[in-house]
C-alpha cells in the first residue's frame, strides 16, 4: 500500500504536466497597455452615461403637485478614474469624485397656479466602482462573464427660476432626493449593458477559428481562462493551423511553451515552433507544397546544363531531343521550424523530378533527386498581420539511387540553387505575403514592433494604437434591439395638461 502511494506521488508531476495543453500563441497585455485601454474606455463610458434614461418623477406635498420629466445628461466630468488588474480574472474600473450635469422639465400646480419650465441640476461626488470578470466562453473566445457595480452620489444641487421659484426651493428637498435616487439607480444598469452586451460585441470581432486562405485555417481559441496578476493579463491561445480539407485534424503540441517575462511594452505576443510547424503541416496535408516549372519558366542556362547532364538519356529518346523539360519540386515531408536566439530557420526535404515532355506523348522522367534545404525566416508584424520572409541559406541535392549518380549531379548544385533563389523563393514569399491576423479586436493595431528570438519561441513586443474608436466598432456590431425591448425602454411622454398632475 505504501509503495503504491509512493509511486502515485512520483507520477503526479508528470500527470499534471501531461494535462496542461501548452499554447502555440500567447498574448500579454501590460499595465501600459491597460492605460491606453482606459483612455479609450473612459470616452466610451462617458458616452454611455450621457444616454442614461431617468424615469419621470412626480408627486404632491399638500396643495402642491409636481412633475419632473425629460431628464437629460448635459455634461460629465470623470477626471479621477482608474482601470486596474485584479488577480485572478478581474479588471477593476473605479471612478471617484465625478460630476454629472442634468437638465429636466418641470411642471407645478398649486391651487390654480400652473408653472412650467426647465431646471439645471448637478450631481457631485459621484462614485462608481465596477469589477469585470473575464473568462473563456464555450467557443474559446474571451468574454466579460460577470460584472458587479456600486454607484453613489454624495450630493445634488438644482437651480430654480420662474414665477414659483420660492415654491420650488421649498420642494427642492423632495425633488433633489428623488432625482438623486433615480439617477444613481440608472448608472449601474447602463454600465452593465455597456459591458455585457456592447463590449462583448467588440470581443466578438476577435478571430477565433477562421480561414487564412483557400487551403488552411487557424484556431485561435483560448485554452483556459485568462491569468491576471497585478501588472499583466496573459491569454493562452491554441495557435494551431489546420487544412481546410481536414478541419477536425489535431496536431499534438510537443514544442516549448512560450514564456513572456517582459513588461516594458504595452503588449507582447509569443509564438512557439508549434505555431509555424502546424501551418507548414497543414499546407503539406492540403497537398499544395508542389511547384512545377516548364518551358520558358526554366532559365535558359539551366536548361542547357540539364540537357548536357542528361545528354545520353535524351539522345536515346530521339526524335524527342527537342522536347521541353519539366521540373517538379515536391516537398516530401512537413517542413520543420527551428527557433533559436540567433534566428529562425525552416528545414525542408523535397524531391526534384526532371522530365521530358514530348508533344502528344507521356512524360519521360530523366532523374529524380532528393533535396535538403534550410531557409532563414524573418518574422515581422505589419498592422495586425504576422508575416514571414524566407531566404535560402543552405541547399544540397543527392541521388536516391546511388552515390555515383550523386557525384554526377554535383555540377547541378550551384545552378539549381540559383533557380531556387531567383524563381522558387519569390513564388513562396508571394504566398506568405498576406500573413495571418493576430487575435486582437477590430480597430486595435500594433505599432513600434520588436521581434526577439528565444530557445523554441519568439516574442513580438509592441505598443497599441486605436485606428478606430470603441464607439465606432461597437456601433458597427451593436446587437439590434427587439421591438418589445425598444418600446419598453422609452420614457413616457409627460402630460402638459395641469389636470393630469
């Protein structure tokens, strides 16, 4: 029994490690990034609070009957605000000593005297404390899953004018107390709708599982809930490409997990070797890692050299000596990405088949040689697109048949390398030119990017920039309210008839 317990304790660390699915892509938002989000978010909160709808206030005191209606927010001052991380999954938005200016319509009936007009009021010492809980939803998207809010108004003032100004000043205690209560009761519901509905519609613009091109797609679903410390918010994404012909295919992740330690920039994005390997594996599975060159696409010098190399074989095929050549380059296994502090490289194994293509006759294969190449990869961000620029570093060809034939192919080493550099590499880089989008909301872009290589992963440190305001993006994706919800939210029209008071 004791031996079994000891064995379980020994196996427990490996079981925990096995259950942890490492991310292919990781994003860290730092306190500096949160400060920028706060500035944009504060403008959004101001706009939401300006649209607060306050119910009509009416009542009577002795012979006096009053009705307060058409309450509108005319100005807000939210100078003292903070947006902070709160472990483990929360953001805290705190507004202190704010002020809200109001204007509303008054109606007063005292015996046979009837007075209407407007009143300017201000709510001072407004305090709003909001906690947003962040979590992963069922689709693997970051969402605001819950919100708690407390709002209070320390004091409220109103300026009265008109025939019955003294009467209003007498009733000001009742009116101001009622207005302060109604206003404070509307702040949190307004912010709750802004967070759980409007801001979540913004988070819906983050790509989770979408197509990159006609061949492959990418899965950016979150692996777990966000991890929040006092200074950072970390998001672990699956970061796996998949072939569109086999969308349910899973590639197991054995790469090193990215570790982000920096906090100097607003945001950091880390990519492991698995991120790039899954892309190349998906292209391989899609069957598109093949390039064919024929006729004028083959450089003339190389064609002359190939014909000279295989002269004996071509002569035996007479009268097809003048038949055009065809080169087919086909990757034989999924390429592998290697990330080191010194740089990023891609190893590729391929077959190069050289054939004659006589008119109206089956192709005649002259040679099939194996190729091993190593490409250097420059990874960079442009906007929100991660792009890769490849360059040929090392190249080797050899025969699959014999060492003697490999020796005969030695003279083709240099011209074939030139062919790859001048003809094949531009085709490959044209395919990677579009890049793949990083999972950020619409309207948010990177600036001042810096790429740093580590052992097994690379990081991109950058600052953030709002190319579109939150309001602009949210209005674009705002959920359409139902007719019932819209009608129930409208304030009742105040009556102008004194008898209705």
